[in-house]
C-alpha cells in the first residue's frame, strides 16, 4: 500500500489572528477596493494574520521543539488589546492594513516569541516588527493598484479586540499549485 508522501519541511511562522468580527469590519471597508481592483491577488480572509516571527522553511522535526515553549509563553501572557486601522503598501506591490492598540505589548510579545525560537536553536531572519496584516499583492502589470487601494483605507478604524491565541502556522502543506494557504500547526490560548 502506498502511503502519501509527507513533506520533510514546512514553511512556518508565529502569528496572531484577528477575530471574525474584526475581519468583517475590514472586509466591509475593502468592498470599494475589491470592485475597483479585481486584479489584485487578494489573500483569503480566513488567512489574515499578524506575523510575530517568520521562521521560513523548517524541517518538520524542528516544529515539535517549538510547541512546549510557545505553549508556556501563551499561558503566561494576558491577551493584548489590538485593532485594525488604516492601510498602506510595501514596495508599491503589497497592500496591508495597520495594527493599533497596545503596540508596546505587541512588540514585547514578538521579542519573547523570537527569543523562544532562538532558544530552540532555530535560525531565522530577525526582521524588525512592522505590525500589519497583508491583504493583497499587485501584479507587476498593475503596480499602482496597491497604493490606490491603500488610499481607500486611510480613514479606516476598526474596533478593539483582545487577542485570544498564539498561533504556530504552516503554509502550503503538500506544496500544491495555486495560492498560498495557511493552516494552524497548533494554537495556544493566552491566560485570562
């Protein structure tokens, strides 16, 4: 009997996910951009997240090392109060929504997550945290689309929400064709 091949590596990151209500507010604000820029490659709403540490391609065996310390980190932290607000673009191609609320606590959490990753002996590119939620990518043939869509979010301010869980996420399990898909490897509730 042939067993399906399991990938030897997984592309992983640690993130926070806005609740459905916060995503619905942002989705409503994006309606004009969806209509005006249908050629943007829009991320699936269920995949929207705030990356705390991008780990890149990891051997599957290394993922198990992260589970206990990330669980302990989440259990020892109170939820953060965040909101989604405004919009912008990176390199005129990546459309994003900003993050507001307790940004000092968000930066501290990201630092703690990255310390856990280092303590597990997992190398990763330690980029400065720029709290955002990636919404879409512009095609090279339509470079102005992301900037135009970002302008439509300039006055967007979503309601505050508490973070509920810390997520260890993998992308494109099985590496099939098509858009990037994310899946929780595991998620841990924050204390309180």
